[in-house]
């Protein structure tokens, strides 16, 4: 046995030999030589340990395949678009809203050089960061003033820290929501230095509950839109006009964490109506905070809109330096807001996906079924539902047409191969079949999707 082991050990290829194989040249171009070299060393070490324990050394071609597999597993989707076939339009784990072409074009045009991020070109002096973007937001929403930070949680944190540090903020118990990543409104409030004063019950909160809680320690009234869940049945909420009247009576600001960020009427695109920024401001809210990458359809950002007197105070908070928007998001958001002002809302990917008709989806589905048959898959078009997702329009669905695909072998292995493929693909599994919702697949990706499916169906898992 020892002699046989020594014989096997001598078969192990050197790291240099594996690295120089032409089959790994594309991987080196994609991942870099150091990354591939580290993976080759790890694979060779595993083979050596296996051989030392009495195992056989795989053929050289298999070693190269193992390196490719481990690279894909360790660096899945590196700088590569993901095909979202889940039907979830605002998929939080996939970056939420895809940017409109106009924003992508603006980023491509401006990021390779310099841009007037904080320079007032009229005076030649330092100005407000992304001032044009904020002026456009004021025009698009009718707000007195606007300020943008890096996400909506940061927006709420800045507002609470500035206007309510050390004092009470009254909020309905039914609106103490948990947002993505496990963070909760009470935790954000605690981090700001504000004191939570919750009123009412989970399902029943009246304006009298807010009124009874007001004291000389009260700094503001806070309303939080339940954008990622819904309460049905025996429920009641204090309406914004009621809260505004109470806030006026006690000279308090009314802050609304609207979250979902709708500037357009979602009902015009086949969904139920989601409260809009304009409606919140018209109801008398002094400050409205929304996300830029949800129903607004732009980049990750936290947009603060409302009374200039309050937003001027926010600008003076030193915390703003840590929370401010970066130039990439500022450029993309500026281009996105211009789409609204030009009346081109329907061109935003979020709304284009919502508006895609069942007939169009069925045609694409039939074409995909035919192409998948050529790749060895049995599939059919069936009825289904798409989701808005991303903490917007909870429980809201859109009727859709799905492509249900029969998969040979382990479904878990097939889905893993799709996720580790190039490009990565995410879909759904329903009743034992892999389900594709083309609503969230860009038409230009249809052929790529077929090739990715074929590659996953023919691939063998390496260990």
C-alpha cells in the first residue's frame, strides 16, 4: 500500500502546470492570477491529502475542472449580471430596482472622469453636494426642500437624531416594523438617541392614543408606512390628516417614514394603489422619508422631503457627513428623476415589468419552451403570479405566465448549478418543477437563460 500511495502522489500535477493550462486562461482573465493560483493550490492540497489517505489522483483534465468548479463556488457572480427569473420585481437580495437606461448611460458618461459633485459652476465655489439632484426632487414632488442620504434607514436616523435626540417620539405600536437585515424601527430610534413612546395596539390605534401621549417631552409624531407587511380585518390607524391636526395643535413636526418611494400611481401599471410622496406632502407631513431603490425605480438612497426649516437643520447635523449619498448614486438618481419630469415613467424597468401584458409573457414563454426543448428540457407555459417585492405593496400580486420546466435528477443540485453558472440564474421551484417567470427577465436575456439552463442540465458536480 505505501508503494502504491507513493505512486499516486507522484501523479499529482504541479501548481504551475495546472495554472499554465489554456483552459484556465479565461478564469485568470476574469478572477486574476492570484485568485486562480490560490484556488489551484487549494485543489492540489486536497488531492494530495486524498492520495495520502489511499485515494486515487484524478486525471489532469479533471483537476482543471475541479479548479473551475471551486472558483465558481468561491466567487459566484463576480462582476456579472444575474438573471432574475423569480418574478419578484424588487428583489432585495438582487439589488432591488434595476436602473433605467438613462441612469446607466449617465453613469457611463460621467464616472470615467470628473463631475461637478460639490462645485457651484456659476460661482466657481464649493456648493451643496448634488444640488441639482435635490432641486429636481423638489420639482418632481412639490416639496419645499430635499436632502438625500445613502439609504432610507439613514434618512430616518438623521431626522430622529436632529429633531428628537433625548426626547420622545410617539409612534403607533402597529407601525414598529422590522426592515431588511433584521433591523427594527425601535433599534434605529435607539441609535439616534430618541426615546420611543409607543401607543395603541398592534391592530387598533386611534388619534386619541397619540393625543394622550403628548407631553412636554414630546419631540415629534412619527408615522411609519407598513410597506413590507399588511394588517387585515379588525384594524384601525390614525389617518395622516388627523395626525397633522394634532401636530399643529401642539406645534410638533409630523414625520412620515413612507419607505416604498412611489412617485407614480402604481395602479396605472396593474398594481393596487401605493401611497405616493405627493399624497403624503399634501396630507400635511412636515418630513417624508423614502427609499430611492424601491418603487421610485432608482439607486439605493434615502430621500428626505418636506419643510425647508426642518431640512436646513438636518444639513447642520455632523452625522450627515457619514450618511451622505455618494457620487455614483447621485448621478443615477438625478437621471432617474429626470425620467419622471420628462413624463417617461413607463420607461423605468420597475414599471415596464409591472406593465408587461399576459399576451407578451405568453409569447415569450412559448418561444422559451421551444428553445428549451432543443436543449433537452420538457416545459410548458402555465398560469402564475408575480410579486412586487422589496418592501413594497405587501401581498400584492400580478397575474403572469410561467414556464414550468421538468428537471432530471436532484432539483437542489440543478438550482445550485444555475446559481453558480455564468450568468447566475435564480428561479422558483413549484410542485417539483423549476419555474421561470419572464416578467423579471429582460427580453435580451432570454437566449442567455436557455444557454444557462442547458449548461446546468449537462454539468457534473465536482468536489
